[in-house]
C-alpha cells in the first residue's frame, strides 16, 4: 500500500486554494506498548456557532487559519475537506498545518465519539469536522519535520481492533511508535480516503487529523 507525501498533496491542494498551503506533511509515530488510555473529556461543540471569519485581502488562507482557535480552524478548513484517492485533501493538509503549531490534547479528546467509521463511509459530508477515537495496530508511519519550528507531523495507516482502516495525520509526539505498534488515536474526521495497495487492489479508509494518546501530548497537572 502507498501513502502520498504531503509535498504531492500540497501541489494538488495549492491549485484549489490559490497556492496558499506551504506546509508539508505525511508522517510517523507509535509506541511498542499500549500507553495509558485515559483522556480528559472535552464536550465543547466542534464547530463555531457562526461561520469562521474570512481572510483579509492581504493574507492567504494558510496564514489566516493559523490565527484561529480549534473550532475556528475546523470550520474554516471544512469546505476544503473532500474524499480522496492516494492523497490527502487540501482541507486535511491545512488543518494539519494548523495542528502542527496549535493543536492541544483537549481539542480532540472527547468523552464520546461524535461519529463512527461506518457513518463516515456512508455519508462523509455529514461527518466532516467531527471527532472520534480509535485504537489498533499501526500499519504505516512516517515523521515529517519542518524548519519553521512547528512540531513534527506523522502520517500513516492504522488498523482498528475491528479491522477498520484510518489514514491519520498526527500532530505532537509519536513517541516510540513504529509499524506494528499498538496505539490509540484521537482526531477530526476530514473524509474518506481510498488508496492503491501493494496487491494491486484498493483499500478503503477514513482520514483524520489529530494526536496519539501519549503522555507527552497531554497537559501536565
């Protein structure tokens, strides 16, 4: 199976958002043993009550999104999210760029899933921007670092305990996670993600932007 590097994604996304995205991302992370699986619940609504403010005439969408809080960033990037084949959507890349600098554990660690894998595969438009948690084995993982000083991002595939596949983009630490490690991931759904696998067929996954459940990513008391 293959996972497209963010460089390719940015080229595709740039056409859609007028060359606004200058952040790369495809990624890596995972711990060989299951970490503590506790999370602090965040019951805030995922989207702003009103549409996110538009960029000023002098700023690009990529510059504008960096100024927003979590709810604003999700609301602003949601129109750019779409179902993709062998690449990340422009909305996923923009939200990941925001996450590399701004995402906090409490942004994605919800007490109850707001949607499900089955609902995303059924109607991705209704599920975009909602948060879910999944646990399972990492199939692919790769870390991407940036010279700007933003936190590294990791991207790859995770197979849940139920056999569902997720293409994840993780902000923050991936610790010692590697392929075949067990992990828990919390994230924002951006849409369906289909990809060509090594057997010549097509895999079907859900794409999310979020964080791994690791002590390094959680607020310290």
